């Protein structure tokens, strides 16, 4: 049986959202030279707020959205590789933070189990 804490389901969703966001950013980067392609992203903050408010629908599939207001090149593509690289770095740091928090939760559960024996 896997130890669980009240925070683990939220952390699991946090990791899923960061993973989904990383996939969206990677797809943007892969399509940087595709004419007419538009930048897509996950509304990470809104999705996490919904999770914190108890909305389980976010746990299923985060919504991908096209970002508005980004400058387009003459070919209609608005993917900016510098912006995407920055967003990827930020998302990778968020994922690493989430993993560290999961490890801490498991260590706390293990400590509680050991002290209870």
C-alpha cells in the first residue's frame, strides 16, 4: 500500500499540469518554422486555482489555449523561440519543485510510520 497524505493528490495534479505545459511548449518550439502556427499554452495558474478549490475536472485534461497578442511574422507564425525557451526553463523548475515536494511528503509519511511502530 502506498502511503498518502492530503497534499499528494494536489502535488500529483501539479506535476501533471507542469508536464502538460512542457509538452505544449515543446510543440511550440518544434513548430517555430511552421507557417501559420500559433503559440499554445496551458493556463497553469487558473488550473491550479481550480484544483485548490476542489474542482476535479482539471485533474483529467488541462485545456490548451492559443495565446493572443503575440507579434506574428509575415508567414503568420507567432512562436518566439526565446519566449518558449524561457517558459520551458520556468516549467522545468516548477516540475523539479513538485518532485521535491512529493519526496518530502513521502519522507514525512515514512517518518510517521516509523514513529508509530
